[in-house]
C-alpha cells in the first residue's frame, strides 16, 4: 500500500512551480551534469510529497527544499556508484551538446568548492541575506560572511585567469 501525501495535487503543483528553478540550480551546481540534476530534483520533490512535511510559511518551505537539495546532492556525490563513473570530460566523443543557457560567471561559480557555491548562489541569485543563509544552512552567520568573502576572492582569481 502506498503512503499518501499530505498535499493535494494542486498544492503539490504550486509548491513545485514556486521552487523548481531554485532546486534545479542547486542540484546542477553540485552534480555538474544536467541528467543527474534532473533526477535529483525529481527525488527531492518525491521526498516532499511522501515525507509528511508541513511548513509554517513559504520561507520555511523554501528553506527546507534548499537544505534538502544540498544534502541530497552531497549524498549522491558520496555514493559508491558515483565514484565508479567516468567523468564526461574524459570521454572522447560527447553524446549530446552542452546546454549553453548559463552565463560565463555561472560556469566559473561551478568551479568553486561546494561550500562556496551554495553561499554565492543563495546570496546573489536568490537574494538571501547572510543571516537568512545562516538559518537555512544551519551555519553561524560570521562563517557565512567569511565563506562569501573567500568565494568572492576565489571567483575573482578564476575570472582574472580567464581574461589573460
């Protein structure tokens, strides 16, 4: 017998439409590959649907999805199967064209370590303050500001190397 959802179909669609872009971008940042990111998004929303999660407000809902996305992707990256796979850059023939919808800065952000990527994304792309990011990621606010500062410095170095 399947477990039923706390949400109606309409509520589920509303939650999905409000948050799918954010969840997808976070997954893509971590997994660096479109098919894996799409699979992760699907699994995250399935967790929501069947997980008996009720939220106090829209911010709580969004924060839960951001943190769940981050944790889900980290778990994927730690999984033994992921370690057995070959990086697409090492394959001589690419089977599909890369999606060029992301700007150059986004591509450079993807080169940053994970702890910096998520902070940069939430601050600049989602518009969260450092205090809000601190609450979402359950990391102290000074640490968030330090990670943001370090990420900016690393990003500046990467961007300067591209110019030369």
